[in-house]
C-alpha cells in the first residue's frame, strides 16, 4: 500500500534518459563489501597467500593479521593496508588482491522491489543497464506495470523508466544506465 501511495504521488516524474541517468563514462571504483570473496596474494610468501570471505562486520582475518577492516576499501587500498601491517613481519611485502566473488557494500548494490520475478539486491557491474537488472531478477511478473516503474538515484531524485517498452516491445531507447545504489521500483498494474 505504501509503495502504491508513493508511486501514485510520483506520477509527474521526469522520464529517464541517457542524459539524466548520469555520466557513465567513468565508472566508480569497486568498493569491497561484506560477503565478497578475496584472494590475498603476498609475493614470494606463499604461506601468507590466502583466500577469505569478508565477514558481515566487514572484516577479514589473514595470516599474521587479525580483524582487518576490508569493507569500504578498494582492492588496491586493502592491498596497501595489508602491506603496511605485514611490514612488521617481512621486509618490503608486495600484496595483490584478486576479487573472486563480488557482492559489494549495501549502498553500492542495486535494489529491485515490487513486481519483479525475484526482487532482490544485486551487485553493480560497470556499464550496467536497466535490461541487465531485469535479467538478473528474472524479468517482470505478469502483474507488473513496467512503464510506471521508477528509478530512484541517490542525490538525483526519481525518474520514470519504461520497462514494458524495453522488455515486452524491444524498445532499446528505454534501456537506461543504472548506477551503484539505485533503487528500481516496479509497481503492480491496476487492471
């Protein structure tokens, strides 16, 4: 009901287009989040090389270093942090972070609510579009009012997107870029 009230109040939303969707020429750096899978490679120190999953509290434990904050850093930043910690044990450590599984922090995920086949939060990928998001959530339900869908973008407001035109009619001009932290609200049709 709250979703329906919110969407009916938003009937005068601007249409989203490539221009209003934001500049996607430079994608944001990937930020490590809880449940990400990382391989930490320490050059010339195979006993320190390990694979870890970021805990729900955002921390990891690696050989010689306990409870290191990983969430909120880029892989490169985390590598430099680990190098700094390892300097007390080995001379001039060189660390690389290899991402094996991507989830990302919650504020960087794309959330899909409403009449999607499988509403959920999905990890953002570079150059991701509305079509990619719809595919990831299994499409629209038969009750979806896809052309009344709303894309909510942090700091930029809300935009109307035409998912029915995109998915059911193949109108690629309705395929708009999405950004980390976007929320896609797909309302239920009235009839």
